[in-house]
C-alpha cells in the first residue's frame, strides 16, 4: 500500500488533536493518571479512533485511503505509518499532560492488541518491527560466513 500525502496529513492532524486533549502541564498536579492511548483502526470504514484507558473516545477521523482496504498487511502498514508520525511529533507526544510512562497502542476493530506504537518515558524507547526485519536472515548469513572460514 503506497501511503498518500493526504493520509499522512490526516494522521498528523489526528495526533495533534490527541495532544490538544492533554496539553503540557504547568505543574505535576495537572497530569492525567492515564497509562495508554488506544488507537483503533477500522479496515472497513477507514476510521482512526483514539480512546483513553476507560474506553472514552478522545478523537476520531476517517482516512479515505483506508476505507474497505483489503490488503493482508494493512495493520503492519498502518502501524509503520503511525510510528513514523509519532516519532516526527515526539517533541509534542513526549510532553502530554499524562503521567509517564504512557504509550500509544494499536488495536483492531475488536479491541485486539496489535502492537505498541510509541512509549513516552524518559529512559525507554520501543524498537519497531521495521528495525528487526530480516534479522534471522542476517544472523544465518553471518553464521554461514563464520563456518566457511
């Protein structure tokens, strides 16, 4: 799935709307006790929704490119896009009015956990799947090269 510029802009706007609901606090007393922001994506309707821990809706939008998308790797592509956008907006995401650590979690229509998108913590980061891609092949090739010598 080739991601359109319009899709990237819609996702960026969605993340900014989430951030507006939790502005950076001026004191520690103003931080929310929430631990996760649940991001749900519907492959049928193209909806992108954000919920808090109590399943209260934070914001939503419809991504036209995702409406009735039948790609088998749909959620992998969406997760990669969301991770990229969250990393680009890290200066905003890391300073939400939420008590750290908190994370963005990707879920499907049935509220099934698909993956971690972003962890806001001063000492920890999440390594996305794209970094570990083909690691088995690289290790096998390395071992084969060692055994040849």
